[in-house]
């Protein structure tokens, strides 16, 4: 399944590179990439696990409602983060970008959010949880999610660690609490779309110029602004995202979704 989803990532990147030349191309690339990734994931689950993909919900209306609610939540979460950075002088609006740029970013981020969440929460988290329990799954998926961003041009070790803590843990906790992949997908999409598509700042050290709704100017210590990696490497982002992480973990505990590491069978112990 991991190999299949890795192949999906390559396909999505190819679609985005070939089509994301404007708002229509960006939306088309994002929609096609996300749809193909979900289809591939569903086929892989049915083939290997012989079950329906309940973590993506069978009802379209319920899935759409969940996605949009949590996309707005992700947008709000980043707005609070950049707002705090601005209060301390680390962010200011330098001018206006374009609506077309914001739409293009949103389309691209649709594919990014879906593919990454299917890989890290839909596949990796569930596989590790079966072997090491929920806490092990949170740790492994979070660390590897942070490590993924080391390939970006402006990546730093601290930036990858920050991503692991603020995003890897939060998104893993969101899935653990709800067992619904649309929740972390929405949070991921809303955060990234707000970051680059609205506030015009660098996403995870990607090194790409943001052409969103606003043109941004950031200045100040890296602990506040995140430096070249972007706001996700700031202490502010870690502190802000720790709040929903704790809330999700409390919800998971109340719902009985924090699973322990499976114990060896009696036969295995006897051996």
C-alpha cells in the first residue's frame, strides 16, 4: 500500500507541474490529484484489508461538510498564528497579491493535503498503531512527517522538528480522536491555503515565492518568524498548535481511541 501511495505522489506532482499554470489549472490539478489519490487509497484498502474505507466516510454530504468545517478551522488556526507574529512585529502586509494566485494555491494545496494525509495518517499511522499502539503511531508518523520536509530547499533541522511537533502530532491526534481522515485533511488544507494563498508567506521551507492574496514582509528573530523556513518554524506556531493537539488527545481518551500496544498471544509467550 505504501508503494502504491508513493506512486500516487509522483502522479499528483506530475499533474500539478503540467496544469498548475493559473487558477483554472491549479484547481484542476488539485482536484484531479486529490481524487486519484483517494481512489487509489480506497482500492488498496479494499484489496489488502477486505473492508470498506470508513475513515473517508461513505456519504458525500457528510464528507463534504466535515472537510469544509475543518478547512475553516485550519485557516483560523494559521490566522491566529500569523496574528500573534504580527503583534510582536514579525509580519506585516507589504501590498496586495491576486485572487487568481490565491485560487491557484488552494487548488495545489488540495492535492498536497490529501496525498500527505493518506500517506501519513491513512497508511503509516494505522500500520504503526497496530504494532506499537496509538502513542507509538503518533511519535513515528509525526517524526517522519517532519523529516519529509527536510527535502525542501529552505529546510532546517529545527524546521523539520517544529513540523513534527506542531503538525505531525496535531494531525495524528486529530485522526486518533475522530478516526476520520477528512478532519486532518481539512486542517492541513486550511493551514496551507491560509499560509501561502492568503497571507503570502513561505510554506515549510519550500523556497517558492508565494503569490497569494497578500504580499508579506517578515522581519525579526527566527524564533518569532521561522526564518527562511517560514512561520511553521516559529515558536508561536508550536505553541498555538499545541492547544488543539491537547484537545484532540483528550477527546481520543474520552472516546477510548488511545489503543495500547497489542500484547503477545499466550502461544507466543509460551514459546
